[in-house]
């Protein structure tokens, strides 16, 4: 399989989606509950995450519900340590 090189934005989206999956599992947030917060169906949520087709509103909703601390949020936004 050929190597795929992601640009910075694609890396940030991959990082964010991975974090969302991990945090939902860690916090016990079910897809049904997150889908309700996003005002979509659980199936649509799965497709948004799978296809990396998230809107700014989606991002804000995930952050509001999953509540990352400042360090996590900096990591998700691609900020360097100390900036």
C-alpha cells in the first residue's frame, strides 16, 4: 500500500476525529447522545466522522460536550508547547 502524506489541516482533522472517538468512549458518551447534540442521526454522525466532513458548528459542539482542558485543546488545534 502506498504511503499517504497528509497536509497540516488533514493531520489536525485526523487528530481531532481520533480524540473525539477516544473521549466519547472514555466519558461514556454514546453516539446517539452525541448525534442528538449535533441535531443529526447516529448514522449521520458516523458518516461525518468517517468522511472527516465536520463543520465549525460540529467542532464547537464536540468541544462543548467533551470539554477538553486547555492543554488538550491546544494539542487539537496544533499549538506548540508553550505557545
